[in-house]
C-alpha cells in the first residue's frame, strides 16, 4: 500500500489529504510500459522513489532526474550507458522517469561510425588516386609548358608541340608561349639582320678605308713615278721647265714626262688615260714606260707613237686608250717636232706676245685601233717662247653650278702671267681653276707642263 499526501484548497483554509493506493496498480501500469530496453522509476515531488521496474532502486534520484531529457549519457554500476526521459504528473507532482539503455545504440553508432570511416577512407583513397592521376597529368602539362619556356630561354624559338590539355589556363599559356616564340623569333631575325647589316657596314667601312689607303698609296706611287725634282736639269740653261699633277679623289691616268734622248734632244710628253682608278693608273704606268723606251730608240715622233700604239693594243682586254701630246725639242736650233694623238691643243706664247691656242693636227688615240699612222708637225721656238700643255682636267674643271672652266678661261689665265716663269704660270693657273671651282669636288687630275725656251747655249 502506498500513501500520498496532497494539498487541497478548501473554502476555509488549506488542508492536506492523504491518498492510499495499492502497489498492484503500478505493477499493472509498468507491465504495459515494459519494452525490454527500458527501466521505469516513479518519484514523488520530493524525489522519493515510489516504484520502479527492474531489480534495484535508484541510488541517486537527484542525478537521474536532473539529467533527464538532456540527451547526456549516464552509466550504471556495470558501466553500461543509458539516457533518461521523464514526465511530471500534474495532479500529484510525481515524476515518471524512463531509463533507456544505449548499449545497443552505442554498438550501432560505433558500427555506423566504423562504416562511415571505412567509406570515408575508401572515398579518400579513390579521391587520392584520382588526384594523383590528375596531378600527374597536370604536372606533365606543366612540365611541357616549363620545357617550352626553358627552350625559348635557351634560344630555341621553333614552335613547340605541347602536351594536350583541357585546362583553359594551360591552353592560354600555350598560345601565349607560341605567340611569344613567334615575336621573339621575328625580333631575333631583325636583330640578326641588323647585326649582318652592321657587320656589312663595318666591312664596307673597312673596305673603304682600305681602298682610301691603297688609293693614297697609289697616288703616292703614281706621283713618285713622275719627275718631281725642279729644276730638273739645273746645268742646262737653254730651257726652264716646270710640271705638276694635282690628283683628284681617285688615282687616274694623267701623266707627264721629260727626258733628254741625247745631249741635244729633249723629249716632252703629256698624256691622259681613259677611265679612272687603279686600272687607269696601271695602264698609265705601262704607257709611260713604253713611250720612253720607244722615244729612245725610234727616229721620229710618228714612229714613237705608232710603235707604242701597237704595243698597247696587245692584251688590251679592258679596251683602254690614251691621248698623248709628244714633242722632241732640238736644243741647238729650237725646232720642235711634235704629234698629237687625240690630246688637248697646246697653247704657245711667242716672246713678247700672248698665249694663243695652237690647233695642231690631231691623230687617233693610242691603244684604240691597230695599224694607225700618226701625223707630225714642226715648230721653231725662239728664245723667250713658251709652250703650255695640259690634260682635260684643266678646261673641264667644273663649278658648283655645273659650268666648266673652259679653254677661253684657260688662255685668259695664262695671259695674266705671260711674263712669269713656268713655275709661277702653273701656280697662277691652279689658283684660277680653284677660284672658279669653289667648293665643288674635283673629279679629274689637274696635270700641266710649261717650257720656256731660252735659246742655244752661249746665246741670250
């Protein structure tokens, strides 16, 4: 029998009523509630246990009631986990507590956790394998890009075959690398072309410097090959002679010469080889040598020119020729035997008179056609007479406006200094040409020779 007190509100005051109940009532109730996994407890409002199922009463009602409905695990004396759930009976304030064993739940939860862990591990391994495969492919593609960049840095600018990729960023990088290769290749081609051009310019500059040096040496050799010591015959008072050759930018074929064939015959010659440069200079040296050799052996000026012409035609593959004025002065008589092979007219001044152009009989140039005959003529020079011979560089000297110095200015310049010595005459002529030409570049040599006949020895 169970007795329970209950406060009752009556009209006059608060009273307590005691209720007696048979325990069998609870036994019947708990039979209905038993499920094999739960233990039931019934506590009064002051936490005194009224009834319970199972073998043992609750040892710690306070802990049991305080943890009910919290979801926290409690453990029995055997260490098995359980949870508590409760409800309060409003009329009596009693508390009905249910203990639910969590042992099986823990096993299930452990099994679930184990399964989840296994599944997670398998998933992780699969993900790791997939990641490894992806990473391998990624790194292969990355190394392909890296190798392309390295080859490009080493100068290999040929288009590279990259590893196939579906990664948009890699595709973009491949396109950028190939574009960079093409741009660098074009730049390198430009740089190499500029280097070649620079090298060619430097080679051309060196070649020009070498040519300038060689031309300077050639001009020096050419000038040294001509008589350049004046007066040339200091012990011969019968004549006064001066000659000059002022070279232009290039060596050329102008030359003059004078020498005694014997004690009474002086050979005078002035010539102009066609063309410019080294070939003309070489042809000039050959012509000068042959003319001198023939002048010393042949009896007259026409024979000298004829034999020289035949000698120069042989092996003349360059088809070069030379214009020549040649004269042989007999010192004792003043007779000048001369011939003109296509050269400029001589200019002669009689003593006390003026310089005038002497239009002698022209023959064909030397070295042009074989079998040519050359006409000669004779002049008698009196003491004080002067003869001036020159190459076409004098009348054809050109000013900046394209106008030539011309033969009239040549004669006029000579008459300014007609009474002067041959040396001063050539000096005055050169000054006149320079003043006329001004800053214009000289393209031809200025070659001149002037002779004054003083008369036979012993005569004034």
